C-alpha cells in the first residue's frame, strides 16, 4: 500500500507546468510498482493523479502479485478544492483478492456515509489510501 499520489505527487500547479513529461512519469512509475509486485510476489495498491483529456483523475491501481493491473478506482467523493481540477469517478468497484472482496478508498472517501454503507453491504474489507497533504493544489 502506497500513499495517495505516490507516483505523481499531488501538486496541480506543477502537473500543469510539466504536463507532457508528466504522462511518461506516471507510466514508468506504475510499471515500476508492477515490477516490484512481481519481484516480491505481493498485491499492491498505488495512487496517482492520472492525466485525462482536459483534466486529471485521482486514481488507485490494484496490482496483482504477477504484476498485472487488476483494476483502477477513480475517486468519486472529491473535495471542493479538487472538483475544479479533478474529474470524478463514476463507480465504487470491488475486486476479488484470493477469497475476499475488497474495495479501495482514497482520502476523503472514508468520511462519506454512502461510501461506508456501500462497502459494508458488499465486501469484507477495504483498502484506504491515506491523505498526507493538508491543502489541495499547493
């Protein structure tokens, strides 16, 4: 489990400045985590800000012990400061890991009752990508 924005950092001003180089950094960062998952034969969840057409999204990638991307969760419950910069996701996916159904939460997701009720009804556990920043876009 890596912190939110581990591959990309979480500085939107810097992302805008270096947008073309940024996409390559994201791809190589995800590839490196995939290699580590294979090397250590472990599941990984890693967060990044992913470039989309005209905007970005706050994503968490679930990577298998063989290094394959099992799925991606795009943060749904964005904060007010994020909404002008980040596209919101549309679903709360669940993923099967061995014999468990799991979900992924990013930052503020833990504070949304709708999110908690959803996970309670559908899965045994959820992964939570911690927030380390205090200000969006600083």
